[in-house]
């Protein structure tokens, strides 16, 4: 088992909360994990990414090489395209459709989604709307995790257990809400 | 045993707690900050009474640690690479005095300058000071190296440098912990003048330091951190330093038998192992995360060099600048290079920017208006979030060189007749290295306007305590700035007009004026409100 994952977004969007659940699930299955993060200046509203690697054998590099990632999980559509050089030829792009426009020259949305549509393997998720339905817009990252789950080589049960662990201190209501968000995301990818 | 998923930085911190440190001293700086933060937040560290609050700058941190070592205790000092420039005086001399309780200096370098002004390589400093340097290749080794480093430090009574780079510090991995050791007993050095560097004593101590070098080399040759594998007599050799080893193994772990590999994670260089590698290889590739320090040394000054050809950053086989990665190492190894399509033109840059609601935004709006119409506008700024004011839409700052340089460079320009000479400096940077420059300006009655953009935290690195919070007015007054020319205001849209007026008045003043523009960092404010909701209200220092 070996998965190389690029998590993408904008500083402050909380991509590391997605990573935390994947890490927890992977460790519970005794997989090795390496997760390179961006701290410091770029966190201030800039483009950020995290390289997350899971494997049943030893992992050497903290960074993923070009054309090697099994999937890109992006919480922002333009950011999903920024890391395409890292995606393997048969890799998946799982992206939210919620644009984060903090630059004046943000691309035209229609053109952007047309470009995403040309990708051979993708899941575009209405993350924020689904998160709201589940109980809170804040859970949109967990919606994205749900959408990515079938491609991560980790069982749904292990993910749900990890969500319970990660949100344990927040109470049962928050856990249930995040489980609903996870399932809503999962439904977007079923059968893909 | 259960693994802890820790950032490299956190692995260092846990390693230090488990290795019996009595204190950790640091000034925040990416990518080193999380080491100290981890100790500050560790329940275990609190129970053990480990001292951990932030120092005013790297030099004060280093010296305090040296004092703690003098009385026999283990201590760790943490900083980013450019922080060591600030602490260099104490650092280099501490190699001559040696230490009593074990001392580890952690320096986190930032090749590729993700959050820095240069990519200087701290191994150079380690070699310069003639002390052992440890440069682990992964997070577990990082954790283990802390114990190893303290033992080495106390064996030779020398400070040990633990050098990491951004990727190792900011990447998480599973860590298996070692047993904990208790803190050292209080004790003074046998030699009451161990830390006395009068020239006559310093000469003797320096001589001893030089004599120790051979022993340190022998340590390196026998170290478990330095491993040599001769797999292919007469074949390709590689020296992989630190994290370079990971990128090497990422590429060749399946074909390892084709290569002779020397992994180096402890310096000085393990001479015998290096010689054996060169003897057994037809070519040697050198992978250094940082400057080509050892490549240059092994090549020698004369280009004729030794019998074995060397490849590395200096002959372009490895990229000359920036960090190593799996792809540039693959290329250096001559392995398959991948064709990468350029990014679609729709994808635009998304540079970092000041947060919505940030006080620096209002300060720049006000300053820009106060300076509107000024010919030769040039604002001297400093290291911190507010450096981002140089970018659009503000275009409000021009220079940023090093901690504190805004004040002193404005002063120098003013001394040459430049007006208006305006400096913008953050509160934490001001106490780190700005106060001495302000004293220079006061003593010379330089015509400078200094804006301390005070958000009451060290914001860029994530909101650490700032040494001058609540004290800035008194500091400026104490340094000798005239009371009527220390102005304070709250940078906020609704006060825009009056703040602009204050700035204009002080810019016109023929002498030193300081404007303290105080408003809490929006990020720390959000966090504080969250905490206050949960807990008792925090007691805040009141500002002038």
C-alpha cells in the first residue's frame, strides 16, 4: 500500500485538518506517514500545499516528486490545477468548487471550471453547500475528505473512527455533524 | 511501542524534554519556532519545571543558555539560520569556553528561502566555530540525535549544533520515544575560570579546542550517524548529507547495490570513511542541502583536484541554489527525467498578503496618505508581516534587510540629508534589535520618523509573545526620545484623518520622533476571544 497525496488550498483554509484525519486513520492501520507542511510567510493568504505520503513500507523523501501523486485534494478550484505537475498520469483530482478570490486577477470561473472539466479523472464537489446541509460550513474540509476517501486505500470505517478521535474533545454533536459531512462527500465519489 | 506523529521541530522538542533539559531559550523564526512552542505547551515540560518563555533575541537566548550550562544544567537554544548571525558573538566564543552542562544549539536553515532573506548554511558556522554538527536525515533520527548530541556535548564539554532545514523541521512522521533522563544536578565547573576569556586564558582554551578536533573527527568516523556502504567496488559513489540521503534513497532504494553510499549526519567529516569511499568509487556525487561547503573542500582549491572526479553543485550536476528534492536529485543521478507540462495560463500567483482587518493595513493607508506627493519617497521597513506592505495595493515600503535595520538605515539616510526618513518596524523586531539603533538616532538627533507598528505579538511566526508588549512608550522615553514626540494612536479606519495628521506633524519635526501605532494582531485577537469564551478572561497588559 502506498499513496502520495497533495493537499492544496489557500493559507488559512485549514487543509491540515484534512491531513490530521488521514494521518490518524493511517497510523491506526500501522502505515508509515510523512507529511510536509507549509508554515511561515505563505500562510498569510497565499497558496499553500501539503505533501502527504502513506505507505506500508519505509518512506524516504518528505516531498513527492513530479508525476508521482496518486491524488490532489484541493479545497479551492484554481489551487487544484497549480499542482498538476505532481499528479501521476492516472491520478485523481478531487476539488471543491468554492472559489477563494483574494487576488484581483482571479481567472474567469467558467473558463476555470472548463479547464478542470478537461481532466480525465476528477471529482468536483459542492463542498460548502454540502457542509451547510450537514450542519456547518466549517465542515467543508471533511466533505472534501469524504470525496477523496475512496481513492486513499483506507476503509470508510477507519476514517469514521479517525474523525471520532480527532473531534473527541468537541463533543458528540460535532462528531455526528462531521460524520454527516464525510458521508455527503463520499456520496459524490461513489461509483467513480 | 506507540508512535507519536510529530513535526521534525516537535521531535526535537520532545527529544529535549526526554533528555533532561532544564531550559530552552529561543527567539521565534521560521522554520524553528515550533520547537519552543511545543515545550511551552507540553504538560510534561511544565511538570519538570523546564524554563521555556521567549527571549528578546537570539543573542540574549544564547547567553542565557550559556549561563544555565555554567551551573551544570542541560539546555537547548533554537533559532533560524539568520538568527545565528545575531547570536554569532556568543556562539563562536562558547566554542572556546566550552560548556559545563550539555548545550545543543538548534539552527533551522531555510534553503529556497520559503520564509527568509537568504539561504545561508549554518554548517559553515559550525565548522567556523570548530564544534561538532549533527544533521539528521529524518524525524526519528532527529529525535534520537538530541540525546546523542547532549551526551556528545558533555563528553567533550563543547556546544553541539543540530542543523535542520525547512523540510525536515516542517514534516511530520511517526516517532518512537526513548526513556526519559533526569535533569543534571546543580554544579559549577571545576575550573572557576572556564568561562573567562581574558586573552591569556583564551589562547590556552583555543589551543585545547584545536587539539580536540582530531578526537571529534574520530567520533565522526565511529558515529552511528555516519554510515558507509560499499556495494559496487569501482562504481558510482555518493556522499549524501542530512536530508540529501532521503532524496537519494527515494530514487535508488531498489538499485542500491549499484552505488557506494556514504551518509553523513555528523561533522567534522568522517575522514576515514570519506577516503574509503573515494578509493572505492570511480566518480563521487555530492548531495548537500545548502551551500556546497564540503564539495568545495573535497575538490580542493586547484581545479586539478584528486584522482576521482567529483560532481555536485559547483559543476552544475546538482542545482546551484535552492533546496534538494526528489526530482533534482534524480536528475543529478542521471535517472529518467520527466517531461513536465507548464501550468495553464489561467493559474495566477497567489502571494501571501496581510490579513483582512490587520492593523498594518490601516497603518500603511495612513502613512501612504501622509507621504502623498513626497518626491523620492522611500520607506525603510523591517522583518515581519508588515514587510508585505511592500506589495500592492500598498506599495508602502521599499527596503527590508535584517532585524532592526529599518531604524538604522533611515538614520544613515537622514544623516546624509534624506528627508523624510521614515522607518516602519514591528514591536517584536523593535525590542529584538531596534532599541540600540534608536539610541544612535537620539544621540545624533537624526531627523527620523519611526513608526512602531505594534500588534503586541510576534505575528509572522504565528503569534508568540512579544518582549515589549505594554512597554514600548517607556522604552522610547528611557532611550531619550522627547516625550512630546512619542505619539500613540490606534490604526483604524475611523481615526484615519487624525492619524494622518499626527504622522504629518512628526514627519515635519526636525529630530527623532516615534509613533506607536497599536492595535492587536487580528489572528491573536481571534484566538484570545476563543480562549476567553472557554476560560477566565486573560489579564492583558495595558498599552499607552
